[in-house]
């Protein structure tokens, strides 16, 4: 006899999957932003070094 999930369990599982996907997307976006900021910071640091060496 196949087991049938109750409607409440199905709704809970679907909601959990939605929340998990949202969380994953936020983490992914945060990592991309950190990489972008890190690269910008490196450019700024390199510009400062080149300006200091000119003086």
C-alpha cells in the first residue's frame, strides 16, 4: 500500500524548499558581492601604490 503524504506535509515541504532556495540565492549573491568588492579594493590599493611611487 503506497504511503500518501498529508496535505499539511506537502505544503510544509514545498515551503521549506522555497525558503532553502531563497537562502541559497542570497548566499550566492553575497559571495558575488564580496568578490566584486575585493577586486575593487585591490584596484584602489594598486592605484595608491602607483601614486606613492610617483611622489
